[in-house]
């Protein structure tokens, strides 16, 4: 499933709106990238699926701190 492991972002639902103003359903997917991060505490590379905003958060706070403050994933039934 397409979920950012840092921010918890998931797909949103919206409309395509045509020139005649007809509306059809569409999905807005998060901008996910598969990226490796070095964990100082574990001393190894960790591969994660993160959004562009999640990568910015990791660059700002550091990987280990961002992982501690990561949003818990939403339960989907």
C-alpha cells in the first residue's frame, strides 16, 4: 500500500473536472520514493518508502530522531 513511513501520508480522493464541469473520481497518490538511510544507532542501512516531505523531515531532524517522532500508521479496515 502507498503510505509514507515517516509522515503517514496516504492517497487522497478528489475529482477530475472537465471543461464542461463534469466530475469523475480520481486518486491523488503521495510522492513516494524508496530510499536508503544510514542509522547511526543501529550501524546499518535501512530502506524505507518515504514521501518527499518525509525526506525533508529526515534531512532536518536526522534519521534516528525522525524515526522516533514518526506518525503511527492509520488502521485501514
